[in-house]
C-alpha cells in the first residue's frame, strides 16, 4: 500500500505538469495575436506616413504626426514582443 507522502508527491507533480501544459498552450496564441496586431499597426503607420496631413505636418514641423508615430512605435513593440514570445525557450520544471 502506497503511503500518503508518495500519493501527495505524485498529485503535486501531476498538477505542476498540467499547469505547465496550460501555460505553454496559452503563450503561443497570445504571441501570435501580438504579432498580428503589431504587423497591422505597422501597416497603418506606414500608410498614415504617406497621408496628406502627415506631409503637411512634416513640411511645417519637420516630423510626422503623433498618430503616425504611435502607430509605428506601438506596432514595432507589439510585433517584437509577439515574435519573441513565439521563439523564446520553454521553462522546464
């Protein structure tokens, strides 16, 4: 008959294993979503950088509009975090 310590240890290992599986399964979709959102924001930012209002702003101030910069910076950060999330090493127990 197995003692309680052995049963408790096995249950704990099983729970840790299940939690690890759940974490690995959730990290990938979140990373993919961040990558897709980042690419979309970059596309919007690039398109906004060629707009008439952006050209006017660049003519008078020498820099693009704040909206364009936020699209580009946010898109780059989101895409990098998503890309890093896809290819980072998994944690082992």
